């Protein structure tokens, strides 16, 4: 399988691990080498409830026995997509009430940008420096790292960038601006948190000039920060909310939410303002509904703060410069990219899966399942500390 992986499956880098997976359950991934690996990455924040969670597996089996894809998005009323959208509306503050289900976070970003331009009739998009929103042409256009973009230009025109946490840049948001797009917590840049009043004041500025505020919660959403969505920590509500990754608990999904007044503009002039064949797929929606239901009805979110504190108590070492992030999305600064990559490789050899941040490779990514136990946190952190001592 290892040779065929590199021979037949397109690669994203020239140094993929090629780790051969046998099965995965709970907080562990089992390799064909007969070893088990504690997972501190959760599929890059995707496996909210760990691997093969019984409620997600049961939801998938139940739906698979009824029907799979029957029609393109938006035509037929199907039980699980409707229940998912209703639960999302019930779980989020007003005016977020209507959800458009798509296939990935990147597609959700593209749909949200189209929605903002359609609703406002404006053309300028403002995004954040060092942001990451995905790799479709639209999502790449509004991502703020030129190294990852330059070989694919030309991209979307009339996209401008301001500094994350720089309120002096608010003057660049004007009556020409259709929308301002931001990650609630900047992911690829190293899990950078906003200042406590940043998003409150940013939303106020958008309202002053008639621009829409879009928040990308693809990584921090679905309980990862101790709230269902990270914006709930900051005393405001975005005009458009973008979802993905952990929404599906391990299946591919994305969505964007808004008020009915804003969202209905995609249905006319032109009709089919956004269209997707597999968005709202009943199998995917069943898994997403099971994930969301467990997150909002269990104690998982209330446990996040304590688990974060435990991580921070354990991860103390002279080679750790600092730890960014909130909740169960932590970035451990080890000082240099080469050293961090070496540490991650050695952790894997010792049975712990960790990763690194896309733009800031000196940061070791820790984004485990919300279901991770304190015993597993201790187990994994001991591996990291052992590796820091020997590497």
C-alpha cells in the first residue's frame, strides 16, 4: 500500500509520511505496523468526538439503509439536512437562522463571499494578513500569505488586507467594502487570539459603513474553545458564519449561516446564486447532526477549559518558548521550523501524533478530540517532554 500511495495518489508535498492506517477508535489511530498512536491532531481539528464515535457510526448506518444522494441541494426536503439546519439555528444567537450546507470549509468561504457581494452590491473584499481560508481559487484569494498564492495568480481582484488585531486599519473599511473576512482565531499563523474588544469594534465599524462581517470558524467551531463557536467569547455576532472541519465529526462537510434576509438573496437575480450537487448530502448530514447533538447536549464543552489548563501545566520546558491558542487548539512554539518538524517525527516514532502550523512551522499543533481524557493528555504530554529532552 505504501508504494501505491506514492505512485497513484496525488501528493501535496514531497515529504508525506505515508503512514499506513489499519483502523481508528477513540483517541487512537492503529497502524498496519501493529502499533497504536495517540492522536493529538484529530485530523487537523476535524474529529471533534474522536475516531469512530459510536453515535456518529450509528447515524451513518441508519441513514445509509434509508437512502443516500437523491437530488441536488435545495430541491427535496430530506430529514437529516433539515434537522441539522434546525439544530444549528437553535444553537446559535440571532440573527443566524438559515444554513447553506456545502461540501467543505473552502467552498463555504467561496459561498459566503458570493453572498456578501450579492447582498451589498459591492465588490471590495477585505481580509486579514496571515489568514488562511482554504485552497479553492476564491478561498486562496482571501488568504493572507503570498508564498502560497503567487504561483496561482491571477486570483480574485479587489481583495485588500488589513492587520489582524490592528484597529488602526479599520479606516480602510469603507462604503466600498462588501465584507470583512476574518478567522476568529488565526489558525495557520499559530492560533493567534484576537484582543478582547477587537471583534466587537470590528463589527461596529462594519455596521457604520454597511459592510458585512464574515467570521471563519472552520477550525475553532463546534466546541473547541469551550463555546460552540469562538465568537461567543467576544460579545458580538457575525453577519455570516462559516463552518467546516469539526462540524462532521470525521466526514467532509462545510456550511455558511446568516439571517434569512441576507441568505435569500442567493435564490434570485440570478436564481441558483450558489448551487452544489452533494451539499446537504443526507449521509453527511446525519453524521453532522449526531456530532452537533453530542457537543451541545454533553459536558464536553464545559470540560475544555480544564483540559487546556492541564495541557499548559504539563507542557513546561526550557525549549518551549510560549503556547498560543485557546481551549483544545494550542500551538506550542519550539523556536525553529526544523526543530519542530524533528520533534513531531520523533513523537510519531514514540506513538504520539502531533503536527505543525501551515505558515509558522516553529509551532507544534495540538488540536485533539474534545473527548480526550486527562489520562491521555498526561500520556501524550509526557511523550513530548521526553522528546524535548532527547532531541
